[in-house]
C-alpha cells in the first residue's frame, strides 16, 4: 500500500499578521492526494465558493487552482515530494501551479512544518507561525506568484539540509495561499493548497510509539440479562524518528480472563514523529461481572523510503463493572423467598382471627329457664348450635379471655336454672 497516497486534508485557519485580519475566518488547507493522476491532464484543485475578491472584485466566478510535482530527475507522476538525504545536502525541485479559474490569481507561496493532529489529520503550521524543522529548510524562488486564467507555471524551491539534522523522517508542505477580504469588513479568508514534502535523513531509523493515559469507563445497562458497553480512551505518541502507521487492538475482559471482548479500528492514520493521537474506542458486548480490565496494544510500522521496521507498546486500566440491574433482581427474589412464608402465615392468622370474631358476633343470646337474660350472655352471644368451635390456637388473648368469661356466665345460668333461680345461701 502506498502510504503517500493520502486523501486530501482540509483545515481552516485564521489569516494572521495584519490588523485587518483580526477575527479572520478559518483558512482552507488541502494537501493534494498522493494518488492524483495526470491522465487526461486533470490537476487536483480546491473549489472555492464565490467571495468578494481582493484582486478583481469579481463575485461571480469560482476560484480554484491545482498543484503537482514537476516531472524531472527526481521522478515522474509523483504524488508528492519524498527524498532520502544526507546532512549538508541540497535538493532542488519544482511545483507546477495551474490556475483553473476564469480570473487571474495572485498567490503567496511558502513552506511550513507538518504535524498530525490529535484526531489523525495531517496539518501544516498556520501562516505566521515559525517552522523549526523541514519547513525551515525549504526556500521558494518567489514569495508571490501571479497566474493568469488557465495558465500553468513552475515554482522552484530548494531544500538545504542542516549539518546537524537529526536522522529519520522530517515532514513539511509547500503551500500556496490566497487571502481575500470582504468589502466593508475586517474579516479575511485565507485559502491554502499544499503538497507534502518528506525527507528522510541518513542515520539509524528508530520507530517507537508510546501508549499512555489509558482509562476505561463502564456504561450500565437496564436489562438484567443484557450486555453492557465500555469506552476506552488513551493517547498514542510517536516518540521515534520515523513516520509510522499504527494498528490498534483494544480488549475488555472480566475477572479471571472471562468474557473477553475486542474492539478498535485496526489500522490508524499515519502518525508523524513527535505527534500524538487521542483515541476513544467504544467496546460493546461487555459482560458486567464486577470488574472490567481494558488492554490496549499498538503495533506501528515505519513507512516511506526504506520503511518496514515495526515498534509496539501497550497499556491498560481497570474499572468496576457492577451489574446493578441483575443485583436488584436477585435482591427482590431473595426478599420474597425469605419473607414470603412469614407474610403468608401472618395473613392466615389474621383471616382466622377475623373469622372467629365474626362467628362470635353472629351467635344468638343464651336464655335461662326463668326467662332472665344473663348480662354476659346479652353482651356476648353464644355461637349457634352445630357451629364449629373456633380453633383456640387461632384466637388472641383478648378473645380467649372473652370466651372463658362467656363459658363461666353460661355455667352460672345453668346452675341457677337447676336451683329454681335461687342463689345459694351463704
């Protein structure tokens, strides 16, 4: 796979330097794709929406232009500029600039260091920010060029490698810039189009990467029988001197290595030396078994001239993965199992007590032979003949005392009847 064949990268950056550019809109930067073919004479361009032109005042035409490496001793049909150099070397090359617009363009040309953003996009330092690496080694023949409609012209540049240049990969971009300012406004738009430049300085190539700041966050699930998810975050830094393409593997594992789930995107964007990626990986299908162990493993392969060497690093983090929904369900089941029999027994006793109390109230009053109605019998009627006697074990203390008092009253009434209604003499 040709790693130089990268897709166009567009970023927005504010124009700098002049007071009139305060609050500038984001500038447009596009790195011409490595796979830009010359077949049919097409040159990669950046289409630009109609704006008020600071050059001609034309607001009707689209502004676009394209860049390609010139065909020369360094190669033909090149996607970008790539060199193997030694300390103190001088390299001369040329950019072909083509105006695809219907109006003349006046473009600024300069070089700037390249870097990989934390999201994985290739970017260049903004205008006005000083380059300290390959961007500072590049000198263009002209600071400003004027290109007529449909015209192509050569823009030469020279790379002078310092005597103390560090071995390994150095990256930059040759940039063409068009700054436009809307009338009666302090806002300007800086549109930039660039070609990559890579230089590998002779010496030991040492690709290394570092995985750091690993953390894992577990996300609960409402379904007690379902799986949950986790988010793994980490930082990947190219600590070596080679351009690399990393490949990641992210796993989340339960206790004792149970229920291992793998996530991640596999191959990641190219990472330049000194740059870092901030990764966030979502892993689904996680079993909440109390603990979740996240592991990150990265293998990086050097690309470009003489590439192929690899480097690797890994890291990990842990978090609680408590199955709250399942625990709530289990707690409910245990509560029912432990308290259920006692609740049922209490309910049965209450029903029996109510039945006994209702049977006592429904019984008729007891009468004596003389027709007198004992006070206790009138207050507490005896149960009907043939009615089932209440279960003493199901009666409360008050009900038992009441039944005993009633039995005593009935006994006294029967004794009086047998004696003709006379109380025994003292």
